[in-house]
C-alpha cells in the first residue's frame, strides 16, 4: 500500500523515527532503542512499519507511541504544529 500525504509530510519534515532518535543522540540497535522518556535499562522502544507502510515507534513500558512527528515533538518539548512550522530538519549523516 502507498503512504498517505500525512506520512509523506512527516518523512519530508523530520524523517523516520530512527532518524529522529539518532539526531537526538539516542543509539538504535536493529529496531530497538532505550526509551528516552523513562529510566530504561533494557531497550523497550520498538521501531516498526505498520500494515500501511508507515514508520512508527512504540514504548512497551507505556510511555507512548506514534510516528516520527510525535517523537520529535516529545523529544524537543515542542507542540507538533511548531515542529511542522520549523520545516525540514537536517538529516543524520551515516
């Protein structure tokens, strides 16, 4: 299935959840990371692609879930509208 306009705008503005985490200095191993929203000793934040092909994140400790836009907003302590208004962010270089 194809991604919708919202997903495309998210990708153009902030990238994937993996890119958001890496840009904030949070290492990702495979599809797991330590959740930055709680004291996480074992990686509980999972990165996945849903059935519509959209990139998502979920903390299994209950801290939240969503797309890269919600992750960027929470990590930067900004409302989603401010993240969108700021425009595309610089991509992480490998």
